[in-house]
C-alpha cells in the first residue's frame, strides 16, 4: 500500500482506497489508447527506414549491434558508450528482428509517457491528458521512438524511475535508473535532483529518517553504473569521457542558448516562457504556491538546470534538452490554466511542422528563416541513414577525377561491405601515386570500387584541416579537387576551425523525400553583417554551387552562386 500514500488521501478504509485506485487507472485508459495509437502510427511511417532510424549515430549503433550478433565483438559506437542500449538492441533484434526492435522501443516509450501521465495525476496537474500529450507530440521525442537512438528511451526510463520513486518503490526505481544511465551516461547527474525528491517524499509521508532511502538509492545507482561502465573504462580509459572537446566559452554560451531557444524549445514556446516570466499580466495567471508546490518546483528547477548544464558542455543535439522540456511541461501544467497549456501544445506541434531559425547557415549571420519542421527533418534523417550512403556512392560517379568529397557518409547493409573500402591513415594498399601521402593526413577515407581517384572524407575527421591546407599548396596536377556538402559547412567551421568554401566547391545533394518547404528554406529577413555566434572564426563565402539533382545527372559547371543551405 505504500504506493498509494502519495497519490491518495489518507484516512480512508483500505477497500475505499483500492476502489479509488482502480477508478484512477480506468481513467487512464483513454490516454493509453491515444498514446498507443499515435506511437503505432509513427512506427508505421518509419517502418521502411528502421533500422537504423533517424538518430545521427544510428548507423554506428546498428553496426555495434550486428557485430555483437555476428562476430561476438563489442566496441562502443560513440563516447562515452551506451552498454544498456546496445544490449537491449542486440536481444530485441536477435529474438524479434525488425519487429522486435521497433516493438521494444515502442513499449518502453509508451510506459515512459504513461508514467509521465501518472505523475501529472499524482502531483495535481489540472489537465494531465493535455500535459502528457505535449511531451508525446514533441518532435524530439517522436523522432526516436522507433529507431536506434537513446534519447526517447533514456527519457522514458527516467520518467518510469520518477514514477516508481513517487510510489516509493526505491529499489526497483534504482534499477530502472541504472538502465537509463546505461543508455545515456549523462543521466547520472540527475541523481542529485532525484535524491532531493526521495527525501521530500519520505518526509511528507512521515518517515523518521527521510535521508536513508535517498542515500540507498544513490548507492544502488552508483554500483549498477560502475558494473556497466567499468569494463569500458578498462579498455578505453579516460578517452571514454571525451565527447565534444571544449571549444571556447563564447561558443558554448552562444551555441547552447541559441539551440535552446531555436531548436530545443522552439521560438514560439520560448517566447511564451519569456512572457510568463517577465510580463505582469501573464505572471498573474500563475496559481498561488503551497508547501508541496515549493518542493516539487525546486525539484523541477534542479532537473532543468542539470539538463541545461549537460547541454552547455555538449551543445550538439537538441534532443539532449528533453528532460528540460518534461520538467517545464509539468511545471506549466501544475501552475497555469488551460489556455497556457493549450498554447504550449500548439507551439510544440508548430515546431514539428515549421522550424523558425534565427540564422542563415551559409554564413552564420542573423536571419529569420523558415524551414521544414522537426517532424519532416527526422523523417528525412531516417531516409538518409538508410539510403544516404548509396546516394553518395552514385553522386561520386559524377564528380571529376582526382576529387575528394567532404560529407557525412552513412553506410548501411544494402550498400554492402564490398561496395566501399575504409583506408586508415597508416594503410598503404590501394594508395599508389605520389599525392596519396596527402590523403594519409586524414584518419579515414572511403573509396568505392570502380570509381577511381575519388574519395569521401568525413566532415568530422580530425585531420581535415591539415589535409585541406596541405592539398592547397600542391602543384596543379597533384592537387585534389575539393567538394563539400554545404549542410555541414557551419559545423566544419566551428569544430575544425577552417572554412571549406575557401578550398573547394559546395555540392548540393537532394536527399529529402518528405518536405514541406524548399530544401534551402525561406529566408525572410537577413542581416549579413551581424554574425551571431562564430566569434573569432573565419567568415564563410558562399562560392559557386555545383548541384547534384535527385537523378544524379552529370555535374554542371554553369550553375550560379548559392546563398542559403539547410
């Protein structure tokens, strides 16, 4: 009966409390039905592209899973590793194939959303159905409920853990929390808000030592996490924890704030939050506080601060901000009327349909740009993860000889292991002519059989800057002609500290199958002399664009300059 202490009023007979509990679960059935139907619809839409799904690291995660099943070898797909996710992927795919993999993700995400709905009920959210629907329809959550990404899965496990803590099932909650950490190591930092939550739940239920369960929860979580990550640490050492290196303070501040406003919450929801905090008429809509409100508000604030701290140091994928969004929704649902929650839902759906960007990616200047929303972008990413490698292979055949294409090459099974070859920087086979010493400056390059003297280099390659600078100094006949995918231009400038437009020609490859707006988006306002976050880095030049259409016809050298890219 401990589970009912927090959610049900004390002083009632046992049979009365059980009857209320049954009635509460029956009242949850409409949301269960709605959430199940929506997730099944998402699974049907993504079925052709899963695996690997829409996550940026889905292809490498898929290769780890296949390596475990076929070769019994394990290596992390990215730092700092995700052993629990890799184990779950392997078991689900081994026993159920594609359907088992998708079904496992759907079940865990459905349980996570249902746990969030129950948390809303327990903590007095006036419209729990609408509040939970906001999280369910979040484009960052939807994008990962079927694929091999860990964002939706780790958030769902975290919400299940929080619900179990509310029900005072501390040992089981600790095990679920360990699984969440095993999917995403940064979730270990949430142990401090969770300990604060446990302490207050025990204190409100009259425990004589409210700190005991909090310390025990932390100990079990630490022990379980060490069991998961100690073998990886023994192999990789300190490098296991090196994800995105520190760039500069101005970059991390500007990038994290920009992506929080523009990509994480979206511009409409960010404006709504500012109005609720600053403008007096909107501030007056907030319901008065109570002792319970103050405890939960503090917990939600701690959770949001921890999330933003993680994102501050790794301001890459906006899906990292999902716990912040969940905390914000729970706070708004408890403290504000239906009108505010409705505006929140509209803002979230709008972000999925139309993305309002505050910059022009071609030169990182301030601009107002409308592009495809994250529903469309996620679907396009899933298509690229599945078929993008084959498209790049076909595009390479249209490039001139002795060329290097800088892109994000994502190979999948249908390309086949024999369709390309990885050449490490120390590999000497298949590198014959004198200029191949320049290619060895790169960590890895890719060459397709039958397409001679044309290579693909990864835009994140650590040796890319040295390669471009060295190649530009070679004689005309020895120099590689450089092409690059303009979608990664800004990231190359920020991370590699070099501007590819000074060394090569952009190649526009039309990969999208599911598009609302033009591929480049619509720029309504532009302030080219107002760079918003590339302080100290070289400004880009658009140069001349060479377009590779969907049919992959021969490259034309007669195309004019381009001015905006997605």
